[in-house]
C-alpha cells in the first residue's frame, strides 16, 4: 500500500481544495433567492415554495457542485401530474428567458422532468417540480453525517475520484452521485467495527410510502433519537484513518461486477443481499443493483449498463492496485482528481492519450 502518511497527506490536500468555503455557500443561497424571485413572477405558480435539496442540503457538495432546487406548487392532480410538471417547467423557462438567462436545457421526458440553467455565478442548477421525497433523502444524509465526520470526507473524495475516472456520468451509463454516496454508506456499514449502522435502524420503513402521511419534523425526530442511540451504544469507535478507509473502499469493490451477479448492495440492511431472496430483484435486468433505501423497489444504479459495469469494475481494480504501490504524492494525486484540480494542487496533470496522427506529428517535430 502507498505509504499511509503520503496518501493521508494527499487526501487532506484534495479536501482543502474541493470543500466549499463560506463564500461558496452564500453564493448558492443568493442563487436560490434569485430563483425564488423568478418563480414569484410565474402566474401558474402563485403560492408555490422553492426549496433546495441534494448535496447542498446534505452538505456533501463540492466547491463546483451543482445546485438542485424543487418548486412545490399547490397540490397537483395525480392524473395529470407529469404533463402538469412539464408545463410548469416551461413556464419557469420562459420566465428565466425574460430575465436574460440563455443557458437553458429542458428535459421533459426524463424520469423526473427537469429544467437546467446556469446562474450568473456559473453554478449549474437543476430544477424539478414537487420533489418532496428527494428533500427528505437529502436531509437524511445530513443527519447521518452527524454520526462520523469521515462520511462527508469519503463522499467528497469518492465523487471526485469517480469524476476523474469518468465513471460519475449517468448519461453515459455509469454511476450517478447518489449511488456513489450509497456505496460509501455501505462501506462504512460493513467495515470492522462499523462506522454507520444499517439504515433500517435509523428509520424502519419505506420512506417513499410515507410522503404526505408524516411530516419532515416527525421523520427527523425519529432519526435523531435512533442516531443518538447508535452513537451512545457503539461498543467501540472505528479508529481507521481516512487513508485506510479510502484504500479499503477500493479493495471492497474491486470485484464489484462479480459480486453484483448474485448480490444486491443494500444499505437498508447493511449487507450484501442475495438476489434470489427477493423476486423483485430477480426480475430487474440491471447488471448491478444498489437498492434505494428510501424507495426499496428502486435501483439507484439503474443508469449503469453491462459494458459500463465492466469499465467500472476495471477502474476500481486499477485504482486499488495503484494505491497498493509505493507512490509519491505527485503520482498519487492525478489518479484521484481531475486535471483542473491537479493544477490547483500544483501537480502536473497526466497527458491525454494521443491519436495515432497526433503521435506521428509529435514524433516528427521532436
């Protein structure tokens, strides 16, 4: 394994760069307030509320992270829910255009209809309608962050690594950030001693079924009591350093394709669960199943294809092999972060692979 002190130092330097500052937080609050003003001008959304969710609310966002915002209108009739959401997003798009916003992308046929725009502060914003469940998911991750500070650090490091390796791109068949966060939770549940409990011991039940039946405050109270009990009753605290947890994360998932053939990654129970034990899992054609602990009929990794899982599996194995070698900090960091962050850290970014023609021209002129 790479010298633990070298890797630990590299990880801490990366976190200093990727963690948002107070100014970054205030900038996002200003964007949210600006968007609230836009929504207030939309006649069809009179009385609607605007709420952020996602990594910003979970405090799992990086300095360059997107901003997720949901608009909560007066109740929408379930019979026309999807078309109504699409129409409301069109109304918001027109309102933004009137404000001079031109970097817009409307995705009406997504699983959750979506409107994307870029703020004047160069923050990418994803707008959805009536997304109460995602608000609760986001707050839940914030609440479990209180159990151990290493959870947030691991999520930021793993997401940055996945972006650097090109496997945090659901549009192109790899992981979304939500499934990566669940992988981190699962790792912290299954290390010895465990750092996080099975999520069923924090809130027992399918939260998606409770929307509209129980308030945020009721769910938060239940989670707070159970989190406090877990912290109090832990036999002993896991003393692993961040670098040790990071290396063991890649070791655990270095055969993720093989394990996924017969098992489901289940953060609700905190175990690898056998597919054959649940008929709904056997009927799911996805090559990898990461059960959504809040909507247990859903696969959080549904964007991953068979070919892409092979790439993901190879990437985990290659990273583990490299971390198991004796590397200097300057050779470690390019494995873990994107080129632009390498530059911020004063490390030379790896050169992109050249095409045969580019290689020929370079050799000729050299």
